[in-house]
C-alpha cells in the first residue's frame, strides 16, 4: 500500500469517527476556549502597521506621478514600418513553415 493511500484511509476513518463522536460540541468548545485564552503578539500589529505605512508612502509617491496632466495637448505620430513585397512573401513563408497540414496552394 502506498503512503498516500494509507494517509487517505486513516484520515477518512478519523473524519468518520469525528462526525459521529458524542462529545463533539464539548471538544469544540474546549478548543475555542483554549484559542481565545492565548495572548496576542504585537508582532502582527507591527506587520500591519508597516504594510499600511508602505501603502501610504507608495500612494504619496506613485499616485501624483501617474496623474501628471499636460497643460497643452501633445501631438502624437504613429509610425508603421513599410515592408517590401519580398519581405511580405518571406513572412508568409515563415508563417506556413510551422503548420502541420498545408491547405495552401504551394
């Protein structure tokens, strides 16, 4: 029997026993009480404070730079390279080269 099959069999057996356990509510209440009695560390507070501070700094630095407004409209030019007929044929041959079935004329 493989290790994974064994683990699945054991966990399914334990899950079945846990579902039908008579003292299930008592055990769950005990676990919840134990969790609530633990002290909370301040490390989590420091992590969240650091994250909030980093987000605030990023907002002050990145947001104004991304919202730069131009006083007057700028002219934009789109340049498209022109291909010679020979280059167009070469590109078509390269496109056809990778195909398995050739439905083309040549």
